[in-house]
């Protein structure tokens, strides 16, 4: 997973959720303008939006049923009838690529949202809780993180079987430790700040400190890391599906398209290209967008990387 380093920690607590809407809109506009001000950021945002819109509108965009078999038209070259040609079973590749976009985004967003929901409380407890609890939790995080992602995926698939839920479970298991460690690090840094000590001096409850001051300040770096990890998650799903351990073969996905394409690559390279190009575009798009978002929310990192 992508690593986020040297994340800035605010000196003052983030405003509560009831802050004025114009100020939130102004901050959003400033962040968007910063992203668009860099070529890579603008390209990343454009590609990310294109992929998300394609996933949302996939059934409307796809001209054919992606699972419909037409043996007479198998391995057809790209044409006006089939924009990307057909695979070895005569299925329309353009429709399969479009529906594969929905599969990739569904897996990525569901898995990352679940990982964030689990990592936030674990990281807050490890960072703000008693020291005797922090050690075992860090040991657990390190133990899971030390496992190679593919080996962890293979073990889970063997135990449960291939499918979308299995891929999501693998991603959640691998993502939670890194996210929880980030939350823990941010929490340890924040709890020594003056505004937290002031709250403690006024006998503020633990729940108030966690949810009013710590949570709003750690959620930003966590979301940036998750955004950077979207491309990694999409690649992992495609890799497991390519090996036959992820999404079931009848479900359109970029990994399944690549797997089917490599089986007939001597006859036609079109299926491999059709499955590989969207995977590359998604990886570049979300990587560029995530880095631009990180620079926009923490300009200090951008200055440090400049020569």
C-alpha cells in the first residue's frame, strides 16, 4: 500500500462539524484549484472522474450484454459493431471493459470504506488508550503487515473460495493495519498538544476528546492515504482475478479480460490490450489525483519535494 510520510499535524483543533458552510465551500474551492493548477493533478482528476462516471453509468454505456456468447463472432477485430472486438467466446469486449470498471470501483470503494471504518477506532484506541493495550495492538498490526499481500490473498481464497466478498476481505485485512498505524501515530502526536492538555485539565470526557478533537484531525491524512491506495486495490483485484482467485470468471472484470486474453494471445492481442489499458489509466489517474490532493492539503510536502 502507498505510504504517507511527514503528514502535517495541525497546531489547533479542527473546527467542529457545525462550522459555517461558506468556509467549507471556500476550502473545497481552494483545494480543487490547487489540484487543477498542476498538469498531473488535472490529468489525475479527469481520469478519476471518468472512471467513476463510467462505473456509475456502466449499464447505460455498455451496448451489449457482457456475458452474451456469440461463437460466430469470436475474436472479431475492432469495428463499428464491436468497438474493441470480441473475445474467444464472442462476447463484446467494450461492454466487458465498461462493466469491469464498475466491478473494480465497487471492490475498491467497499473494501477501503470498510478498512477505514475499522482502522479509525483501532488507531484511536492504540494511540490514546493505556500503554499496556498499545503494545499488543502494534504487534498485531506489524504481524499482519509483514505478510506478503499475494500470499495473504491466496490463503484467504483457499479457505473461503474465490469471489467478490473474498477479494474485499483480503483488501480489508491488508489495509487495516497500515491505516490504524497512521491513526495511532497522528493520535500520539496530537495528544501532547496544548489544546488536548487544556481539555484534559478541564476534565473533558474521553469521548469528547476523541470525537471532537482527535478524530477530525486524523481523518484528513487517512483519506489521502486511502485515495492513494485505490490504484493499488484495483491492481490487486485484477491480479487475483487474473490468477483465477478473485472475481468469478463469468463476472466482467479487467483481470478476467486479461486472463482470457492471454489464453488466446497468439490468435489476437486485442483482448489483452482491452483489459490492460483501462487498468493502466486507472492506476495513473488515482495516483496522480491522490498525490495532488496530498499536496493541496499539505503544501509543506510539495515544497520539500521541489529541487
